[in-house]
C-alpha cells in the first residue's frame, strides 16, 4: 500500500477514478516517481478512450513551456468528447506556475489537468497550493523506506494473482533497492516467466531471468553471518573477490550496517518474542525468525557494537580514509573475518 502523506492516498485516488469521479486538477508531487507516473497514466486511461486521445490529450513538458501555456491549453474545449486531459510532465521545471492559482479559482469543467512534479514538493502554504486543493487534489508521493519495500513487492505480486517466496522478496529488495519503477519492471518480467502451475516467484526464477545469484548475494551473506556459518560466509566472500563485476562494496556495507544496527536494536525490544521483536523493528516475523533471532544467540551486544564500528571503519577505508590501499574484496574479507572471530 502506498503511504498516505497528506490527506489522500494513491489507493484513494485510484478508487475515485475507477468510480468515474474525476477532479479538475491533480497536482502529483514528491520524491517517489513511481506513484506519480502510475496515477497520471491511470487517470488518462480512464478519462479518455483510445479514439479520443488523438484530439483530447495534450502532453506538455515543464522546462519547455510556461504556466500561461498550460492555462491556455486547459481552457480549450474538447473535440467530439466529454472531456480533454492536459498532462504536464516535469512540472517542477515549469516557469510561472503561480498562474495556476488563478486558473484553479475557475477551472474548465471539461478539462482534467494533471501536474507531475517530481523530486520535490510545492509549499502547501502558498496561495497556489490552497487554490489547487480547493479545486482538485494535491497528492504527495514520498520515498519509501527500505523496510517498506517487502510489502510493496508482495502487494504488487498479489495484484497479479501470483505469490513470491520470502527469500526471493528479500533478494529483490536488496538487489534493486527503492527504485519502484525499476522494481515494477523486474516483477513484470518475472511474472511473465513464472510457472503457471505454482504461480510462485522463487530465487531460482530470479537467478534465471534477472541474473542475481540465489547463492552468492548480500542476503545469503547476512544469513551466513547471522548463523556464524564460517564456511558459507567465506565461500560467498571468495566468490565476490573472484567476480568483482558481480560485487559492489558500498551496497554490501549498507546491507551489513542495517542488519547489525537492527540486531543492536533487537536487544532493547521490550518483548523478546519473535512477534515482539518484529513489531519493535518494524520487520516481518519471517525476517526476525530467519536472521535476527539466530544472530541474537550468536553475538553479544558488545560484539555487535564493535562490528558496527568496524563496518564504519571499512566504509572509510573504501573511500581512502587512513591512506589504506586495498581492493574491495580484501576489505570485505577483513570485515567478515572480524565479524566471525
């Protein structure tokens, strides 16, 4: 589910549009482009038939037009249709956008104006924001936190009538990260390749169609370290050292830092059960059962504190702090040795 930032959520707007309840103006803004793009496309799809779009869909680009041009386009009448749609891409670069405040006071009833403002927001206290909110919808699409990615993946897959294994979800989240447009593209690719009988996305399917090794990845390294499986951890580290094209140290350090930071927090959970720690860390019970609980049995709080400090040191060394000259593979080997011993 998309986050509800200020008054209305992605799902709220989708339900309204499905019901044919269109607003005069949609100002879609925020750091997460995925929901902005999806809403813009969905409103166009539902507001105009394909045969109506040639004459009644106008797409403008903020840096290449002006607020006055947008208003003029919005004031036109539709041709042989009930309504027209004006979409402004990259609205954050639109000069003189403040004139929209005057248009919003009396918008054209037959026009749907969609403003797509990415990588930022407008000041909600401005007259323009207030007038647009009175005439339509101001929607903010905030960036998802890493901990929210698994829910996004699972919900996306379920909407396609499929299932995804928990370890496959984790591998995708760590490999793709919080780029939701890219994540949706990878999931669409996997959904076409999924077995029609099981309808389940697995790590094997990911390895075959995306190229992420189901055995040698940061998720498996975390699992090996959590269980203090020295043989498995060293096998993964050696694989990365021998295959530098499949390995980037900085994302790996981020993954390890997050895991051991969460592990440190887990010691302070008021309720030390699987469910209690999951609620405390805002993670799934599966993640806690898979890695956090085994690691709590293997590492003391003082050891975890020292590990976090060592990860920070390695991050500095990888950036040249201290004058150390080592390969990324050597730095990871040293770090893993320190964690395990």
